[in-house]
């Protein structure tokens, strides 16, 4: 989470703005998906009991972090919040869930 917020805190604009300034905006927006998928997986692994509640908490934390991140961008120069980014963050968390669900350890814990 710290990396996501640190990257979002860098002012945007031009070639010197943003962590991924060398990528086109549409391509860099797609990086939200693996970032929030990984965030979901890390939160899920944090919980010792792998229950449906852990899935809900992990998904909730990941999506809330995405919304908070977009809100934070209101205060960063040349950065703007976007509903598309929130949707991509949520999609990433959902894909993280699908990855976790397809692993054997997901089914082995009651």
C-alpha cells in the first residue's frame, strides 16, 4: 500500500511527472490491475484463517485503498481522481481473488 500511495504522491505532468512517465496514460492505467490484485493477495495471506470473511476483508481493504488513493490525488499537483481508475482497482482486486481461489490452499482451509 505504501508503494501505491508513494507513486500516487508524485506530481504529474509532462515527461518528468509520475513514476511511469515513460508509458502512455492508457497503458499506465492498466498497471492498476496487477497492483491491486497483488494488494488483495497480500491482504488475504495476512489473515491466518482463510475463510470467506478473510476474502471479504481483503477485497474491502483493497478497494477502499483504491478509492482513498483516488481521493488523495485531489491534493497532488497535476494529478486527478478518476472513476476509471477506481474501476480498474476493483477489477484488480477481483482478479486477485480469482487467483487465490484457483490455488489449492484456498480449498484446503476450512
